[in-house]
């Protein structure tokens, strides 16, 4: 099966749908009311990438957010359950890393959770190293943060 990955607007129906699904998945893992709403933050993303299947259904996404002058943050990494295990998260992560380099960021950071071992494995395989958690994640015992130097 072939997939297409395209840039998408944070206001697109595909991004909204995938973000809503991600939010529901995370609430199921960590508990209702623990995960913040994504809608306002989605508007502050530098870019979204959405993967589409052969029937042009949106099946995965990832985003990049400005963190500081030299750092961008990986956000909204999500693959619909039916499409997991097909390297879509890898393809999106590559696009996000390449775009961050185009914008002259030197470092990427991200937060994931202790209860998401597949995500942590992906980031480890891509050379992300553990980082002391930052911001609102710094006091969350389930949070795991990572960084990668990209230039």
C-alpha cells in the first residue's frame, strides 16, 4: 500500500479529526480530564503533516511547534489504530525533522508518556535522547521527554 504525506492546515477537517482521536486515545490511557484540549495549541503549530491512504483518507499526522530560537517541538504524532505497524510514524517524523532543518532549528524536543512504550521506542530508534521534562510536563510522573540535535 502506498501513502502520501502532505502539509495540512491546523484548521483542516483531517487535522481536527486526527487530533480529536489522539486526544481520546490519550485520555483512555491516562484518564479523563488529564489531557489538555488540543484545539488552541493546534493553531500555534508551524506545520502539520498528514498521511493519506490510497483512498485519500487521513490516517496519521504529526506537527512541529516553535519552542525557542534554536529548538522546535514535535507534537501530535498519531496513527489511526488500523494503520499502525506500517512505518507511518517514521515517515512523518522524517518529514518533521527535515522541515525543522529547513527552518534552521538545531534541536528537537518532545514529550510522550511512560504508558506509550511504542512511542518511546520510535524516538530511541531515531536517535532521541532522554531529557529532563520541561514546562507543565516537569511535574508529571508519567511524562518522558526527549531531545535530538539535528544540525
